[in-house]
């Protein structure tokens, strides 16, 4: 191999590795593409979770609009409401003894 062929060969190899470096690690390269793919997968899972929560909330809204027993249940459990003819009995808490 002559000196000129060696220079061309080394230059070709340097250019090849430069292109591979830019493709793999450069801006918008393979690493960025993989990171974007992971982000897309994560956003897809997040989107699915939000859709499930929305579906559950829509179900609750429909029950609140149409189911009087459910409305009463919510009023009693979350708001602590009672009916007019009911009597509320509050038991005082016992103090716990410390040993």
C-alpha cells in the first residue's frame, strides 16, 4: 500500500466514524429517537390512565344526575348530612392511657 492509499484509507475510516457518531449521538440522532420513543410510550400510558379516570368520573356524574340513593350516600358519607327525623349521637372519645 502506498502512502497515498493509506491516507485515503485513514481519511475514509475517520469520515465513516464521524458519520456514525453524528447519526448515533448527534442532535436528532438514534439516541434522541429512542428517548422520544420512550417519552411517547410514557405519554400513551398517562393518556390511558386519564381516559380511565374520565370514564369513572363520567359514571359518577351520571349516577349523581339519575340515582337519588347514590346522592344520599354521598351526602351522608362525604358531607356528614342526616335526615330531618334522624337523631345524631356523638360519643366522646376515650382518652388513651399511656403506659
